[in-house]
C-alpha cells in the first residue's frame, strides 16, 4: 500500500540540524549534565516543554519521555534536514546478566507502545536499529574499548505495570531490557529512511523477586559521565 502524507504537518522554527545528527535524551536525572550542554550550546530552540540545543556538530533534544511525545517532537525536528538519530538513555534490566551501570545496545525492540504501528505496521511488533546507525555506534564503542551487551529491548507505555507475569513473558520472547521510546524511534526512522541507533545505561533491575532502582545513584552518574559525555561533546 502506498504511504500517504499526513494531513496535519508539524511546523518547526529553527535552523538545520548540524550535520543532520540528533542526539535524543528522553530523560536525564542529572541536571549538571544538562547544565553542561546548555553552557556549550550555540543556540536553544524551545519545543513546547522540551529543549533543542545546537552544538557545533550535533543537536541535543532534552526530553520528552514516552513514545508518542518523543515522536511528535522528532517529527518537528525532521523538517530541519534530520538524517541520524542517536538515543542516549537508561533502561531496566530483565536479565540476571545485566546489572546497573552496564551498557546495552538494542539491535531490535518489541513495541508495547501505541505509536510505532502508525509508521510501520508489523505483525511481530519488532523494529530494528538501522544498519548504518548501528555500525557507527558499535564502531565508537569498539574504538573506546567499552564493553557492552547487544540484544532485544521492549518499549512500554506503562512502566508501572511491569508485573512478575509480564517479566516472565518478556524473558520468553528473548527480551533483556525495557524502556519507553526506542521501538517508536526505530519505526519512525524506518518510515522516513533515517539512521537510528540507541545506547543505554542499565539503571535498574526487574525480576519476579522485585525491583532494584539505582537511577539517581553515584554509580549511574559516573557511568553517564563516562559513556554519554564523549558522544555528546566530541565530533
């Protein structure tokens, strides 16, 4: 079936994205990171409740959380010759082998959110990172000798409905981690033929025994500074 243009189209008041590269940070719990971005930005564009910072070689989208909200913002930014999306975020581990502070790269994402199917409808509800975007990201990690795990993630609209039965069901599907946005970003990028990849720091761990949340810990702050800042500030 031929893909139709939307009747409603977003308006964007801002310059082109530097090198077409957008770093999307859905949630940043450490305000000093955002403060550093703000200080080094040459331009700031307000997108409703979110902020788009222009650095020399990239643009940084600070928020929003959730599949629908993030794609609505990226739809606007797409008007500024967007070519590549790199998601830097945090995820929950559903695996005993993945502990807080470790890096995770989603090769594919299972959609349990309501946005992805409006771009690419897929019976399996699985969406992949783009080959070029993934290759660039993995090359960056390899060059820096950063250890990481690559695998399958699930994106949910309901982070407080992750029940023991849900965890078991996800594990049976080969899912290792959970977030709220990446499947929608992958679907959006596939629809518009953009590059997209994601790098996640494990911030908490879910199991049938309970929840261990380290999101606001010094351990996660140190991992954020070590892994994310070079991707944000270095060309």
